[in-house]
């Protein structure tokens, strides 16, 4: 069992080259680790032997022949490794001329000529088969595992290396590294073997055979042979890797040393091997592909296959092994190693002869297939996948065209061509003569490269000769023939340019192809040609037959900078994609669609008529546009869409882009926020891309979470635009409320444009009404309740919101002692309240306990806490338990009272609070004030006793007043309570003051103005200032008077008259209390001031003036011109003395004057 397990380990870790071991069995890791660990536990039985070649003799001791005989004859254990044959024939290059065929290798061995002293990369040991016999081969490996390295193998009548191992003991297979097979000792001239360079006749299943490996020292040169360079027969059951070889060229990578046959003939039996293993947690599966690899994914693994007399690579006709394929990657087929020289094979670059499927290239690991005499790729039968290849050119746009077509496919199952550059071929770029299943071309450059270089093919870019509509997918739900993306819209279209025929020609009447999203330009023929007869005309109902059903092309009605508008007339009840392109003109004005501007969609009606618009463009007036149509789906009577046969039309007649347009509509904003308190929100509808003609657009206003009538007003309308008008506005009134609520949304949507425009901009705007209401305040009131004598009485507190809310609100509450004691005076409690949206009040009820004790009023509280969606206001409600066993507190109802003097009486209130038990009395008496009894009020009821019966809480004392006509001002009466009885207590307000407001008088001021000689001064102006302003003139007797003045007011009286001065200067009354009589003035003559100016010796000046100039103002001027006088801040003081001012003049010349007040 251990031996079997170890063999499994060797199988799992068999010898693909280091470059691809990790890629062969992607699901092997866990199983491989298991078996590798088990294998490590098994020691080798014995050691392998090493044999050294010491001379170049044909035979005998030290010869290669003897070393091979000894190796074959020396047995060793099954797992001990491999024999080794090394070389030590002096030093440097040596030739071994064989006189007969070497013995076949029958035991595992590594024959390593690179061990020859002096080896530095190029082979030194030559095997010359000139005299070895008419049927001799160079090396023959029979049912053994072997490695050959570093030989020059030439001039044998048979094959250079023949591998025939159908029953080899081990899976490692045969490896050939660093050999020159069929060239001279310098690797650049033919010295061919008569058969194939390497001929693999048979290999056991599971074996890995490697012809070449990465690195220059592992590269084989297999050239100059009379047969094929590498020939792999159908009986090969293991994997064969052919990589990093020069096949048909010299060791320099460009010399013509072609094999007479094909470069590589690959006809192995390919299969995928599955191993199943049970591990602790279940089954593990090991998938391994065994077949042919020509080149590989990683750098340095591709072959140069050129100058060969047949095909570069031939995949001969074999039984089709469905599901398996041959990968061909990173090879130069028909060029030199750099890919720049034409080193074409005589026939096809790759020829697949109705055999196994092939993957030619791959993402970033494509081939260059150029310069070959016939087709770059000639493919018959099975399936083809092409990716990232250069066919007829190279990565720098070289002219290396193949002699016929770039790639020709005949009667294949399916074809996929992606990301290939196909140009400079003599005839067509891609030629497809028949496909029985799906096919697709996408992302290719046919006749050009990625930067638009002219690499035109000699005829059509793509030629479709047949497609079978009765194939597996002809019912067509998104499958079939595609030039451009299929249902995977992420795939790019093709660039088809500079070809000397049509860009795409479809000739068979049974061919159907969707060819949307491609770019066509500078082709000599049409971009797309359905048939071979030029542009097809449209027919009514599109009922004609032919390639692509001779699909009608769309008609462009008009094109403007902003949009392209058109129609399509085709089959009824169909959906069409309309590709709109910037155009290059073909003959007759039917454009080549160079740049895809966008795709519009049209549904035809029962008559086959449809319209379409591609908007939102920015085209230059005067440029050309064109369009094509592709059927997308059919529409049944229920409006459902169904797949249909893919079709694409030819391009339409070009249309020129006009300079003006009716324009298109769009809202300026897609969303806007507005605060709830804002009266309205305004949206702008823009008309862009043109403004010609009168047009209109409808709009609708609909609520999302907002409610029409409650949160906003309006339902919609129509906006009319006059010619030249480019914008209108929509105003939506916003309703304010006081409810705390979530933000609310409504939408404004444009629709039904009339007069030509489309809604190509923002069609719908969302308005968010942002709530501006704070969360409501939540409060609890204060409550008083008489306790009763027994049992419990509920005391109800009201918990209220300051306003309603649209959110649910909760709040916790709990009682707490004040002067009342829980459990004795009231029942303690707690809980929570929930307000549903719209609620504003809730009740908390606390049971109060009654008793017959005489006690003071007592309090407790109900406190609110932890509100949600609300804010605490008055959070504490005070419950006052009124002791109904207490006689009460007796006091005046207010500290002050007032009454007008004209009233006949005034009542003073005495209250009883805090209890009302029993009958009590209180004494009252007038005890002071400014009012006089008998003059201002009557003595009646100025003292006495008030009696409160049980339960009474208020009494009044009525005083009788005595009005008069005297001006006396307000007067007061002070009353005092005392001597309560019956258990009552005198309250804090035991005194009160009653004010009697005097209503008998308004003030006046009057007087007379006399001259100094005793005569009256008539016509003098007297002015009243203060809280009232009046002016009067004295009469002929010199009298003046101001009446109706407010008592207590502040007043000033002054007199003035030209040329007069007055004594006193004024009369003032800070608080007018009565009539002010004889407020007289004496008028004297006004005396001009005496002014002197003295120049002092030190340069200063002194001004002197008499104090009689009281109130006069000193002014100065440099030139006495109007407006130049400035006032001094100094004025003469009272008194008959001189006032002086000494100063330094500010100017050399200055004038001074005195101005009267």
C-alpha cells in the first residue's frame, strides 16, 4: 500500500517544467500535500549510477555507446532516481561519428552533454549519423524515462530523436533540452536528419514530455530536417510541451534553416484525467489535462516556427475529443524571433484539419502569425478561440501579410476572435465559410491597429459566407453570430478600417449577424455590405430576404448639435437598437460609421413604423452623422419581449448637423432641500441645445412621503416656451406647520414635451422638506387637593406637550417626597407614558391619603425624566395636599390697593388659606397713612372684627371715601390685621396700603416781562421746554401763561427778544405740583462785548474781553470768507472783569469776532 501511495505522489508531482507546474492541476494542492508527506516517509531502496563518456569512439570502454549499454544493464530500485551519463572528452567541441545506430534507452537515465568541460551554453558534443546506417535514428527512447541535454544531432537517416514509450515505467516522460537537431555544429546551416527532428510515436498516459524549457540554455534548435521539426503521433497519451524552441530557423533566430515538412505536427490523444482521493473531511479531485502545449502562458515559453516547407503548425484530422483543446501561445509563426522579419512558412501558419479544438493565443499571451505563404490560420472543423494575436502584422504595425487570408474558418463548430490585430494580408482579414454553432468577433483591429495605423487587408476586412440558421442556437435568445459585442455589453466593438474591399461583407442568404458598436472608416467598399450589390434600398414591411434578412436601415430625419432624430420602417412589433455614428462618406453619401455617438431604441407599431431620438450630444454644425439598425427583440400582444434572430442593417444615408435646434428640456437640479418655513421652492426647467420655435413640456408634482395640501400645494401643469426662451420656473408652495416630524419628500417630473424637444436632461427632481420644528417640550403641572378625613382620593397631574409631534414620545415619571411622606400621606408610584403621534396630553394619577389630623399643608413631587423625541420643560409637578383639618392662615389678599378719589368706596380682601376648618375671627384697624379721617374717608368701618365660618376662605372690608375739589396729591390709608382666633394663624401679609389717587387739578405756569424802567415788554417770545414744548408771545401788558400741564412733570421757561437780555435767564420746575404764578422776567438792553487783541514780545497773542459778553462765542478766520469761521470752545464768564486767553497763532494772519447767543 505504501508503494502505491508513493506512486500516486510521483504522479501528482510529475515533471512538467517549472514554468507551468503550478498551472496543470489547479485543484491538487491539499491532496498533493497529503501524498507528498506520505512519500517522504518511504526511503529509497538503492542509489542510481553515474557513467562518464571519456572518448568519441564509436564503441568500447569510455564511449557513449558503452555508457548507454551499461546504463541499460544496471538495474536499480523502483524509487531510487535516475542513472546519469556525463561527458569528459578532453575539453571543448567534440564530434562522435557513429558507425551504427546507438542502442535504445530502456532504463531511466539523464544523458547530459552540457557536462562536457568548456560548455557555456551552446552544444559541444555532436552526434554525426552519416555512417550510422540507412535506418538509424539519433537517440531512441523506448519505454523509459530520459533527459537529453546539450547535443548536436545531425545527418541521421531517420529521426534525430525518436520517443516510443507506450509502457514506460514512470510518468516523468522524456525531456529534450538545449539540443540542435538537424543543423551543423554552428546551428545556422542545415545538416538535417532524414526523418523528423523529434518524433514522438507513443507515450504512456500520465507522462509529461518536454521539448524545450524556458531559458536560452534549454532552447532546442530543431531545423533543417527532411521531415517535420516536431512530430507528435496520435498514440501519444501523455502531455507534450513544446516551448522556447527555434523550429525552422537557426540558433540566431532568423537564419533560414527550415525543415522540409511542417514545423510542428501535433496529433496527440488529448484528455483530462480526474483522480479522486478521500481525505479526513471528504473527497478531493485532481484534474489534469494531458495533451499538446505549443508555447505557454508565461514569458519565454513561445517558439519561433518559420521557414518550414509546409505549415508552421499542423493539427491533423483526428477523432474530435470534445471538451479538450490544444493551446498555442506566445509563438512567432512565420517571423524571426523579434517578430519583425518575414520568415514565412511555405503554406499556412497554423492549419487545423478538422481535428481537435484550439486556443490560439490568450489574454496577454497571443501569437504573431505573419508572413506565411497561404493563410495565417486555416481552420477546419471543431472550435476555435483566438485571442490577442497579430495576424499579417506585428506589435509595431509591420507589413508581414500572409499570402492569402489572415484567418479562414471552414465548416467549424464555433469561432471566437477577440483582441486580435489582423492586417496587411493579401486577401481578406477574416474569412468565415460556415459555422454550425455560435461565433463572435469583438475587440479586434482589422485593417488597423490600436492607434489607427493603415494596415489594410487586400480585400474585405471580414467576410461571412454562410451561417446555418437551423443550428443549435438558431431560435436565438441572445446567441448566434456577432461582429461586435454580443449579450455581454462589456466587450468592445471592432475597429475595421483601410481594407480594400468592404469592412464587413455578408453574402449568404442564410447568414445572420449582429454587427453593432463597431467602428468603420477608410474602407474602399461599404462599411457593411449585405450581399455583393452595393447599398440595398429599404422595402415596406422589411419582408425581403437575403443576408441578415436585408434588414432596412434607419432614416435620419434631422440632426442638430444636441441630438439626432429619425425613423425606422421595418417588421411590425419589433424592438430595434439604433447605433448613431459620426460619419465618413462612402460613395453615394452612405456613411461609414467611424465613432459611435450612442445607441437609441425604437419599437415599431403594427405597421412597422417606429421613431427614435439620440439626445444629449454636442455635435459640430456641418459634420456628418449616419446610423444603422439591429433587431433586438419581438413584442407579443401582451407587450412581452422575446428574442429574435440577430440582424444589423447597412449604414443609412448621411445627414448633416444643422446649426440650430428646438432644444431639449431638463431640470436644473435633481434634488433640492428646502426648510419647512420657506414659503416656496423654485425649480428651473432649462431648454438647452437650441431655442427655435414655440414648445412646451408638462410637469407633475407628486408626494413621496409629503402629503399634498398638508405639506405642499399644487399637482402640476404645463410650461410654454416662446421661441428664443431658454428657461422657465416651477414654483411649489411649501406649507409650514408646528409638528415635529421627519423630513418629507415630493417629486417634480417632466413629461410629454411638445414641438420637437425631448426630455434629455434631468427629468425628475426630488424636493426634501426639512422639518424646522424643535421637539416639543414635555411638562407636568402643579396640583392641590384637600386630603379628606379618610380613605384615598386620586390627585391627577396633567403631562402635556407644547405641540403635537409625528414621532412617538415616551417619558418616565416617579414620585418623590417633599414635606409629605410616601406611604402615609400619598401612595408612591412610577411608570412611563407614551404619546402616539398627534397626542398632546396624558394623566398621571396619585392616590392621596385622608386623615383627621390638624397639620400644615404637605407637598410631594412627580418628576419627569428620560424623554424620547421631546425635551423636558417643567419637569417637576408639585402636589400640595391641603389639610382640611387646619383653621387656616388669615392675611390681606394684596400688599397694596388703589382707588380714584371720585369713588365712593373701596373693598379690601382678607383671605383664609391652607385650611378652612371651624369658625375663626380676625381684628382689623386703620393704623396710618397720609389721608385724613373725616376729610378723605369716613370713620365708619375703620376697625372691627371679621368672622369666617367653617369652610369660608375670603372676607372683605369696605371703606367709605370722601371726594373733594382740593389739589392735594395722592393720599394713603394703612390697615393692619391682628388677634386671630379659633386656631387661625396670622399670615405674612398682615398689613396693606390703600392709595387714594387725587383727580382734582392740572398744573400751570404764568408770569409777566417788564423792562428795567418799569414798562411792560410786548411781543417777547416765551418758550416752554421739558416734557411738553410750547411757545407764546407776551401781550400788551407783558403777560404770558402755559396751562394744562401735567403735575409732577419737569419744565423749563426761557424768554427772548432781539437786543434784549433777561434776568433771570430761565425758570426751572423739576417736579411741577401746582399752579406757578408770577414767574416774571426783567428785560435789559444787550451790550456788545468789548474785545482787545494784544501782540506779546515772545510772538504769542493775548485776547481780552469783558465778562459782559456772557454767552457770546469767540470765532476766528484766516480771511473772513464765508464758511471759514471756526468757533472757539471758550466763552466769557459772568462778572464785570476781563477774561484773557494767550495763544500762539496758527496762521501769520488771523481775524477774530464775537457772536451773540
